[in-house]
């Protein structure tokens, strides 16, 4: 994991597959609203996208920066919680 001027970067190509998603979710959880995580992988991380959609709906933006065939890069942005401006997001119980 690397901190950069634009956010956090994780290159999972050298990380054991079973450790990848937990690392990504833990890193995402540590981000503040509007902060980004750049993910570097050797394949399309579409399964991660679907898992995030199921577990973190409406909490992130997903933007491909590079689409293979050998390197895939995705910028994942943590969206600011709606309740930060006084409106509840509906998924956090108002916290």
C-alpha cells in the first residue's frame, strides 16, 4: 500500500488472493469522504465491484483508469455520507 498525492494506492498483484478483498475493504473503511483508493490488479476486478455494490451500496464511485490486458487500474472514491450535510443516508442508522 502506498500513499500518494491523490490518495492511497494498493497493488494487489503480489498479495495472496485470500488477503486481497479484506485489505481493500479495510483500506476503504479508513478513507474519509471524497478520498480515493487506486487499485492495481492483473485482471478486471469486477467481482470486487459486485461485492462492494452488495456491501457498500451508494458509498463509492468506481472509475477505470486502465483496462488491461495486463494491468487493470481502478480509482475507488469514498462518497461523503449524506448525513454529513444533515440528511440521513438511510443505511447507517443516522451515525
